[in-house]
C-alpha cells in the first residue's frame, strides 16, 4: 500500500483519528521492516538478477523471475520489491 492508499483506508475506518501522519508513517515503516524495498528511482532497482516479489502500482503482489529480462516492466509497474530467499532444505 502506498501512502495515499493508507490515508484513504484510515479515513474510511475512522474520520476522527488523531495523529494520522504518525499512523501512516508507522504503516510505511512496517512495510520496510518486512524487507520491502521502495523504488523511488532507477537507482533503487535491484543490482542483481534473481527472483523477487514485486508490488505493482495497482497494489497486486506477484513473483518476478530474472530482473534483467523484465527491467522495462519493473521501471513502469513496480513500486516495491523483495528478494525471494530459497528456504533451507528441511531434511538437513
């Protein structure tokens, strides 16, 4: 969720909330704590080709394989990304 969506959601829930900016900042910080990386400009895009979760500008979250092959899509559609970390083998 971006800041505008969070504001709209909070306004929908309760019109009389005080300290809305603090609550919004908290929500955005939670996204960052969950290892989501915000894309502000091209320099924020991944530096290596791998598999990622991406949050699209329409709010959908999907997986994206091989960043280098899909770079144009990222620049236009992605607002956040998170590397997909391969889990450890459970039998080890």
